[in-house]
């Protein structure tokens, strides 16, 4: 239906921009480049690796403590500050180890693993965001390119019309006012073309930000605006929607943190073994000891820690419920936007665009028969372009809504790998 698109317009656009273009990007190539090179995704992966290292450490016993000293050193008398002469003076060296039960270590390991899951969910959120933003930028560039093609075609048509009007003026078949009108319309069309060129350049720059590579052109047609996301059952959506994955990971991490806090109500004991050396005339000794913390204010300390963590678990569950409702509302809204876009395009293709084409044909025939004015042709051509741009805007808005819907989830294989 885009009748203004001339065969030479794409070639003209390519000649004007080829000097600065790099390899054109398809949608898939742009997505691949963005996912591979994204600094935000690499940062999220670093967080996953960091938390994985912490999870391994969480299940280990604390390092032992080396203890050394001198016991019962005289500070006055004949033996002051001497070692080995008084029978009570001893040089001591020993090892102290805090003992954490295997059950506590398992709970701490579980907490570390849940934190890894939480960072993995944050990574998936970055994946979804990068894919969404890249697809949106690519679609904006594609439709900006199509709009520029329409503007190029109009400029070419107006140029031809100006030449024909000047020829008619020389043959006394057109007036000077007709020539001035044709020049004004050509100038306006050229200005709109320049504006469309800048819009395209801006969209390519925006796309370059996400691909991290200079994008000189985009190729390919926008994908069909059909999505399976609205039909996904809740249990499947939970596995591929990063916001839901993250909210569930927060619940699991909060529960694991509560279990660790509950286990800390029972304090850890510390064991010590020390070797004590006295003078050569005295026997050496070995000492064994244990340190036991006394939770005399458990209700004000340990129990409050448990209550704090439990409330954070409650918060995480409420956030999940709210996130679930928000995700479902967003999906429903985007699905209705896409459906409305389909209906509008059907209406435009069936009514407005054919009427605009017919108006141009009638105005041209009337002018050629001497019954119409040149300005009528210009007005009809402008109305035809505006109708085509209107249809293009609806196509773009529908495609952008589709991108927001389709790329808010990650591929199941990618979600399973994390």
C-alpha cells in the first residue's frame, strides 16, 4: 500500500550513507552482539561468580587461632622478668578452634547457594533488559529507515513535479504561482527528509549503544507481532520471567537466612589445647579448655535476629505477590496493545490508504484534463504520505509493544543454564 516508495529511493539512501556504514545488522545479529558484549551482563556474571565463591566458604570451619604467651612471669624479687627459674612461670603455645556443627554449616551453605540463585536471577534480569532494549532500538531504526524512504520518494516526486511545472510554464500552460507553489512544496519535502535522516542516525546511535559496535545500517523485516507469552501458564512463566525468578529467589534466600539465624540461637563452642613449658627442673604441662558463650539475653538478641529474618521472609513473599500481579497486568496490557494495533492496521489498509491513493489518482486526472489545480495534486500527495506515515507509526508502535512483551522473558535454555 506504500505507493510513494520509488525503486530508486533505497539506492539514493544507500549512496548517501555508504561512506559511514559498517556491516548492516539484522535483529538476531544485534541481539547476539548485545548479549555477548554487554558490560552490565558481564558485571552480573561477576556477581554470580563472587557469590559462588562465598557459598563454598560458608560451609567451612573457621580458621584455627594460634595462641602463644608467657604465664605467671615474676615482676619483682630476684627472679623478676626471668623465664624458667620460678616453678609457676611457663611459656605457652596452643591452638584454639571454634567448632561449628555440621548442621549449621549445611544451613550456611544453603544460604550461600540461595544467594547465588539471587545473583543469577539478577543476571537474567540484565539479559532480559539488554534484549528488550536492543530489540526496541533495532525496530526504531528499521521504521526510521522506512520513514526516510517514504520522504525520499516524496522529494523525488516533488522534484519531477517542479520540472514538469516549469516546462508547462514555459509553454504557457502553468502560471508563475504554480511554479512557486511547486518550489515551496519541494522545499518542505526536503526539510522533512533531512529531519527523517537525523531521526535514523539517532536510532542507529541508540542501537550502537546496546550492540557496543558501530551500526551503520539495519536490514531485514520486523518479526511478526505474535507472541506466546500471554498464553504461558503461571508455573512456566515463573521459570522464564526474570522479575518472578528474582522474587522467588528472594523468598528462598530470606528463608535460608532465617534458618541460619535460628541455628545461631545455640552458640558455638571453642576448644583449646595448649602446651606449657617450664624450667628444666620442672615438668612441662598440657592444658585443655573450652569456651562456651552464654546467651543470657536470648530474647533480646538471638530471638530478635530470628524475628528480623522472618519478617524479611514475609516481605519477600508480599513483594513476590505484587510482582506477579504487575507482570500479569503488563502482559495483558501489551497483548491488548498488540491486538489493537492489528485492528488499526486492518482498518487503515482497508480504508484510509486506498482512499489516499484514489485521491491522488483523481487529482492527477483532473489536472491533466484541465479541470483541476496543481495544488490539488500536491495536497493529495501530502495526504497520501501522511496516511502512509500514520500506518507506519501504527506498525512501529505494535512492533515495539511486541518487543516489550516477547523479550521480557528469557529463552528456557538460558534460564535453565543459570
